């Protein structure tokens, strides 16, 4: 079940990354709360989109081939966790409202939680 969940999440994050990379201004204007983070910077939006694409690829690979793709899943979990940490830090330092954390729950925090859970629950067993 966790592989299916991670695979479906990979598809969603991959679509998000493709949109960020291909039509960054549209993404910037459509995603709730993004405008409040600062001025539009197409290079920055595309960079983050590429990180989402790489994360989605690692998650998708793990969903299909968990025996060999666990390191890729860990990389995806790393990016998603650090991205979540930036959102937490912004709220803790007063750069965003605490209510923003609830808005970010489905798109920022849940993907990180699910991916970390998958990585931690499926650590490969050491061979001989």
C-alpha cells in the first residue's frame, strides 16, 4: 500500500515539477500562498521544479523497484523534508503566519511525511 501511495504521490509531484519548469509564472500565480513569499523569479521557480522532478523520479523508481531504488527514495525524502523545514522556519521566525502551515499541510508537509515514512519503514536489510 505504501508503494502505491508513494507512486501516486510521485506522479502528483512530477506534474507539479513539470508545471513549475515549463510555465513558472502560471504556477506562481495559481498556487495559494506563493505570491506572499516574494517577487516572482522564474529561475528560482524552475530550480525548485527540477528538484521536484528529481524527487518524483526517485519516488517513482522506488515504487516500481524498491529493492534497488531505496537510496533514490532517501534523496527524495531529504529534499521534501528540508523544503518542509524551510516552511516551518518561516513560520517560527514570523515571516509567515502560523495559519500558512495548515495551508501547506497537503502540498508541503504530507509529501515529506509520507516519503520519510516509506524510507524509514523499508530500510534494506544488510546482506552478509
